[in-house]
């Protein structure tokens, strides 16, 4: 088994150095980049108020999180689930930074950056000049976004796991996968993986690509064949 862990966080804001905290964490165990069905999920009391701007993104208010465990109470659970394996996230430096701040606050070591796999960086290499947010990648790979009415760490992990399979070449497609078992609070139906397919470029994608070529001196892609 080649194990890795894909994870996502939701937070009270954008900067842990100014006191923003983690309010939700979800993680999915992967074997050879495919979900095994083992999932971690926790809602967390941030021990502070949540700004309205953050609530508009993920839907959580302080009232929703009162009575949940604080980060110190679930830190060991997170570290046990993470193990020593590679850690996959979209815009991974953001999530690593928040977890580092939480671990430091309770006297635990920071996560090893050598374990980081950033799917945003992979997508930028694969699709230079195109939008590479999680939503944009899901649309590009025709992954269903109908349930994503707000940011949610567990759902985002589910979507990112499908995107990650596409970004890494769509390996072992067509497998019938069993339903998930969970460490934490919620569960979800594991996706049945699709056959590899070509995907169309939207007018916005074409416009973004043309703008990138305009910024390059004498790009090869615009030279006529000899």
C-alpha cells in the first residue's frame, strides 16, 4: 500500500498569525492516490468569534460550533490519521500554515514541508494560464458540483480526491469502490470512477490561454509549421 492523506480545513479567516483559527478539518486516506474509504472529520470550537465574511464562505457561526471539541482535544486524532505519509491539499501552504499554528499553540511540532503535495501547484503546471480553483477544476473534469453550495471541508475533500485522480492520470479507472467508513462525525458515498475522457475548453479558458501567450515573446504555439 502506497499511503497518502488528502485533507482540507475551514477557518475563521485568512491569517493564522493574526489569530484566525481552524474550525473544521476533514481528511481522506488514499492508497495509490485512490480513496480507501477511511475518513477523518471534526468540527472544532475556535474559542473566538467568527467574522461575517468567513461565515458567508463556509456557513459556520460561533453558535454552530459551541460544544464541539477544541483543537487541543483532537490534535492526537489528526496526527494519528496523518501518520508519516505524504499530505495532499489544494493550496497546501494555506492549510499547512493553519495546522502549524494550531500545533505550535499547544506545543507540538510543525508539519514537515517535505510531506506536502499541493494540487494547486500541479494544476498550474498542467494547465498554465487557466483558472485552477477547485471549482474550476471540477468543471474542467465534469465532476458534479451540485452539492457545493458553500465551502465544506468534507465535501471539498471528496471533490478534490476526484480531481486528484484526474491530475495524476486517471489511474485504475472503472474500479467499483465500497462505501466509506469514518473517523469522526460524518460519512459520504464514495464516487464510482469514470472512464478517462477529453474535456472541452470554455471561452473563458481560451481567453485566459490567449492572454498567457500574449505575455510570452514569440511563443512556439503561434509559430506556423515549416
